[in-house]
């Protein structure tokens, strides 16, 4: 049986907390056709980069966080809920 590594769990938990911070803006975005004010999107993008949750499919050699396929799924699972 397979399980999550400590790093997998850290990434999942980080993505969970990040998604939780976005939830209060869902209604605002929905009412605005999926758009949020530019200053918010810049803030969220910067935070995602800082947390290693941005461009998870990009290897470290190309400037990304170098997430495994499983880690990419764990991030998408959380931000897609």
C-alpha cells in the first residue's frame, strides 16, 4: 500500500490553507464574471509562488517548484474544491 510522504502531506496542507484563504472571494469573483480586482490577483499569485504552488508542473531546472505528478494532483485537488 502506498501513502503520502511528509513532503506530499506538506504540499497538500499548504494548498489546503491557500485555498481556504481564497474561499471568501468566491462570490465576488462569481458576480464579476470570474474576475477579481487586479491587486488581489497579483497578491494571490505572489503568495502562490511564495508557497511553491504556482506552475507546479514546471521542473526546478526551468524555474518551477519541481513537484511530482502526485504533488501536482494534491495541489489541484485542493484549489479545485
